[in-house]
C-alpha cells in the first residue's frame, strides 16, 4: 500500500504523541513492505532529509500561530497528496476534518484520528472550542473511518454521532535505565525526585502538582519538564508558585535523557485529565516509574492496578505523594503490574497491526 500520514509536525518525532505514533507506526509499515510518506511542517526542521527510517518526507510551509499552525500545513498537505497516487490518507487531529472533503470528492480513501475531546481543553477560547466540536461532526461525515484511542472515546462517538470507530491506542517500548549519570546535568540523583512531564496547561494540572509538593516535608525535588509555546496567565502562576525544590528545565527532546528521568524518578505525577489514552502515561509505565495519576476514567482504563490515583485537590495529591515516601517497599509491585499492562495492551507492534488492518480494509472496500 502507498500511505500518506498527514496532520502532525512530522518526523523525527520531537514533540508529542501524534508525532511518536507516526514515527513508530510508519517505520514498521515500511518494514512490512508498504510505502509511507510523512508530511512535515517545514519551520520545525532545520535539517530536511528526504527520508527517515524508510519513510519519505515532504516539507511544506506552516503559519506558526496558535490557531493556524496545524490548519495551514494540513490544508497544503492534503492538496499536495491528492495528486501523488496514495491508496490511503491517514489524517491526524479532528481540527483537520474539513480538509477531508477534497479526498472524498476525488474518491480517495481517508481515515482520521480525532485525538481526545479538544473542545474540553482549557487552553482554547470559545471560538476554538466550538470549532473543535464542529470538526468532530465533520469527521464522522467525511471520513471513511474514524480512529479513537480509547474505549471511552469509542463509546462517545457511538453515542454522540451514532458511528462505529476503530479503537487504536498508542504504544510504548519497555525501557530500563542505562546511563543514570545523564540526570546529573539537571542536578538530580536517582530516586530523589518526583517527576511530571507535560505541557503547562490547566487540564494537565502542573500547578496543582506544585501546590501539593509545597505541602510536603521532604528533601526530594519536584521536576516539571515542559512548558508552553505561548505564555499564559496559567504558565505564569506555575513559575511564581515554584518553591526552591522545584526544577523546571523546560522542554526536553533528548529521548535518552527523558528515559533516564522516568526510570530514575521516585514517582511520576500524571495530571492529564482530558483526552483518551495518554502517551506520557504509557511511557511512564513502560519506563518503570511508579505512577500517581489524577483519577479520571481515561487514566483508570490505562493504568488499572499499576499505580495509585489522586483526587484533584492539592491536599489529596500531597497525601498520595507522602504515602510513597512512607511505603517505598510497596512501590515495586505496582511497577511490575504496570509493565505487564504495557506488554499485554500497548506495544507498537500491536498498534501497527491494527493500523495495517484498517488500511487494508479501506483499500479493499470493506470499510
């Protein structure tokens, strides 16, 4: 099959879950004999190789403004791809759904991964939230198949729009610490810090993590990796609320360093409450971090008995963080169960099997 992957920043993956999915699935599809082209946003890549891990790369312009970055590039990508003989268009992000009208008119097969319920995210204004809600409706009308990343979202699309979707989550490779000395560059020692890796947005709750940490009497540090592309009142409050024990190195894209941060943390705080299967939660589990997750259905579905959950208050999170300090002998059992869940449900080989089956069904006309 000749497959186009559209709607992400591109590969090599250095930003988020969609990009990692494209890289991991794309390279495996190439290994299985398929032709894969990834559309990349030109402004995100200084070096612009023509291929990467067997995938062909196409660089097109994008307008680097919050509301236009994704839309400008995806529109150009779809227009370009229409005349390249692709068997399947795989589009990511429900915001791009209106552009699926073009392949539909031309009789092309197209699927869309809608991600989570973006209209619930606090970072968007009223117009953007309405647009995202509208784009869901457009997606189910124009796509040959909608892809959701969790059973909860699968049920949402069934109940809200009366359509069946293909439920395909994300994956995460099992990793172990190989070079713990890397974290010394951040002034850290193994086991001596709590960790959270996330964008600094309200629905991810990094400010709540700081407020909880400030209630602890501990020598362990809190490491908050991430930030925001566009400063906000919320990100300013995070910086002002950070006590002396809080380390904020900004965004980190070095995969080896991120692995060492996860593997050597005392515990990982997962605060993402909107969306489906969260890639950072999977990576935390796969890297052997003990996870304390905000208690929402999406996270319970993924983590199960492989971690503990906190109610969304600083006092409750502080209690759970304090429990880990007082019960270190019990943490390994949770970690082992989390790794087992990854091996059973969230391997990239298994995820690729599902995407490959979806594309084959689209090409054959069975979907």
